[in-house]
C-alpha cells in the first residue's frame, strides 16, 4: 500500500465518522438494503461467493453525494440477507486509477480471489485514459493491485470499461463495455490463459452488428453467462431514445438471449428487453453461487437522472443496491425473483385468503408501514382496474382493459408531479411488493416483470389500501420485514 493509498483511506474513514450521526438520523435510511456509510454508492462490483462467503463490492465516492474518483467499498454475507461492512477494498491511489477504481468483477483461481477493474484516468488536458487492472487477494479481505493487464485496443475510444471475467473451457474470457471510434456502443471480448496476458479478440456484439442497427453510443457494465441452456447478455446501453412506454429513463439496463460463438468470436442474439420497468435500476451484475443459482444485484439508482434532487443528500448519502435476485430463463425471457433467503426477514405474518376487492378502498391489518412485504394472488383475471395506494405517495395500477401495469409516484424533484412507468402485461396472476422506507421493488407473475424505484413518502404516512373497479377475488399475505 503506497502513501497515497493510506491518505485516501484515512480521509474516507474520517468522512464516515464526521457524518455518521447525520446519515443515521435520516428517516429514509433503509432497513434491509445495502447503502453507503456516507457519500454516493453506484454499481455493484466483484460479486462472488468465495470460500462459502458472498462478497459484494460497490462503487463508492466517500467525499460527496456526486460522482468522482471511486473507491471499492466491501460487504460480505453468508446468507445474502445479513451483511457485514469491511475495510475499503480499493482506493484510487495509483497513476493508472487516479480518477477512479471504476467497475469490474471477481473470479476465483487457484484458491485466490482476483478482481478486475477499470482504472479511470484523466490527463492534464482532461482527456480520458482507460486501463484494465488486476488485483489479487488470498483471503478475500486484503487486496494487492498487480497493475495494468489490458491497454486500450485500437478499435475503441477511451470509453472502454467494466471488465467481467469468466472461465470457459481452458481459457478465461473478459467482456468490456466499449465505444467504437464511430461513437457506437459495443462489447469487446478478450481471452487469457493465466489472467495476466490478455488478447483482444474483437467486438462480439454492438450497434450496427448482426440484427442490431443504431443502439446507443456506449454500452456499460456487460455480463455474459449461461443459464438454462441460453447465453444471456446483460448490459447498460446509453443513448437509446424513449419509445412509447419503453426506455423512459435516461439510461437503460437490459438483456439479450442468444448464443456465444467462441470460434467465430460472435454473440448472436435476439431483441433487447429492459430488465426493470421502474424508475431506478442500472448496471446490474451477476454471479454463480455454490447452489448453482445465478444471482443478480443492481444499482438502485441511475446516473445523471436528477441525482442531486434525492432528499437523502441532506443527510450526506445517496443510492442503494437492489435486493439480490435469482435469475432463470423461461420461454426466452429472463425471470427475476428475490432470493429465497429473504424470507428469513419475514415476521408477523397475516393472511387474507378470501378477499373481494371492490370500489371501496380497503386496508388490511398487518399490511401497512414502512418495511414490509406483501403478496397478492388473483383467482382469475380482473374485469376492472386494480389499484393499490402506497403511503399516499405511490400507486400500483393494473388495467385489464389495456393490459398495462403501472407504477406511479410523486416526483422527488418538485414533490408534486405524478410520474409513471408502465409495462405491457397480458395477464396478471400475482405480484410481490417489497417496501423499505424509501424503496419499492415489485415482482410480477413469478418474476416476469420487475419495477424498482425510490419513493419518498411522508414519514407519518403508513397506510396501504386496495380497490378494484369490478369485484375481484384475491388472496393477500403480508409480513413485516426486519
Ligand atoms: C456505470 C458506470 C460504469 C463505471 C462506473 C463509474 O454506472 O458509469 O461504466 O465504471 O459507473 O463509477
């Protein structure tokens, strides 16, 4: 560890101490989601299960609630529910990462944990440089930077970042999010036998490749993995225009289903599908655990989407991680469900097996408050719209007439405007809602669609009410979560 590293770490810990009370006093602090101790958290990084323990790192700016020279913060857990916060894993202390230890991934090799990340550098003329850096860890808690292992290949601008590494056959492969010299989004593939020497094989997918035409100017945070017999590619493209109810956030996160052709260095894929229909979701990353599950964390935030207006900023922190989600592929679609372990948080179960919703708003004892889960199951398709009002601030609406599921909330920018996000849903069979002080996650039809968002209701508002335009028979269950 160099002197600069020590100084940066000390300064970061000082910042945590200085603002601890202010941060902790925030009523919008979350009960069961991962957050930064102070400052700004963004992408999940280096997600891995190592020696039986889940490690999740995160992009962290300790010094302000804006973006800057990122550190890697570090959490671990044995069950994906209870997490321990650790010492800083990486600080932007070297010439090759002085403007940020940007996003990356983890892999195990010969009993050691290896991290790959992007060293972000701005030179004296504010020109960007990008280096892919290797880090070694014997124990998973102390880290040694091994230096730059990938220099920028010729074909791209310096928007070349977020390495995700996996093993296939005898080789290690790395995908990197990239921008071509024509300023189009691409994903680059590299190959190595030993994790140190890397060969650039070329772009495997991108705008103007295969069936894809114009598809944004930069692809961030790529992740490619095999699941249920398909090769799934997750990424966060920038520069996609809104199209009706699609792509309504500034940047998207979504996936293709396809086949990775290692021989011809091509990823052949179907159409792009947004992973989340809510307001805040970006830069997700997955890992495979020892139960064979593909688990995903996303950033419960979006870059440059009115970040400075989140009310938590007054309390010196911003953003969180989503809940961990287990992925599956069914009928060409990615399903996402909260990992089973989250059921450990359930307390005080209430069950209403025979509810008839009608035009009168109904509340149910035990289904109200700030930190809870509830689940609604329909016996048959409703004939009128179902509406759930949440804490007088957000609402969930399913309209069978136009087969549309909607999440609306009051904007945190002006505290007045009602904003909506939608998805098309042929039928509504069930959904689960997780509320945690200032977040909402909705999992519809066993994970077919997900909505994730921040919400900032009045602290005193705890009520949740249900109604339906036409009588609808439903089953309701609910739990406090802690
Ligand atoms: C995505 C991203 C990555 C980058 C990191 C910097 O949110 O922009 O592309 O590595 O955040 O914090």
